[in-house]
């Protein structure tokens, strides 16, 4: 599994843009999953970074989490309202693992409460998904060009400049 920290170490440019855009939107991202019929589902959500890992969690019983239990492939796209993408844009994709470690769930709940005041302490989690990042891309606008940065597991991060 490629943790967020491992990904950020080998693809720092994309990770930096993702983190910046994630923070700028109040942690809002768009999660892509696959419905039972194979069509894509797009859902707003707030993934979190915790203990060097990117976590996907939220309200239990949702269709998006049923999708991930059935088919662990996902994509996360940083939310943007700027059609000129002046602050950049990023997406990551890969697989999730539903982590059933109750001690980790409680550490996560403590950190979430400390950061946001949202209290899940003492509750049993139905799902908490660790993201295994296998690919990512980001765009940045600069003057008369667009830089597209791409990364895949086993490869170096590379920038493609478009004019």
C-alpha cells in the first residue's frame, strides 16, 4: 500500500497542490466510485490526513461507501469553482482498504474532535477507508502555459508543459 506520506515523498509537486486545494475548500473533494451497474458516482466528501495516511470516512450507510466495499477503486478530485484553475487542481486515484482497527478509529475520532469539534469519540465506525494511492495528476497555470504533472506507482513525477 502506498500511504499518503509515501506518495508525497515521491510526488511532492502533486501532493503540495492537492493539500493546498484541499485546505482552500475546507477539505472538500469530489469522490468518484463505481455504482453496482458500473456507472460512475460522484459524491462530495471531506477526506482527512491522519498518521501519514489519507482517510475516506463519513456518514455510515451511504451509497458511496457501499460502492467502495464492493469495488475498492476510487478517485478524489480537489473541488474547484475557478474555470481558469488559477490556484491549481489535483486528483489522486487508487484503491481503498476498509481498516477495522478500533484503536485506530478512536485515535482518528480524537484527532477529528481536536481539529473540528465534531465528536465521534466512543462510537463504532462502520467504515474507515485507508487510501492506497496508485496514480495522481495536477495542473498549474503559469503565464502562457499549463503544467500538467503526472505520477504513477513505480515512476517518477513528471511535468508536461502545454502552450
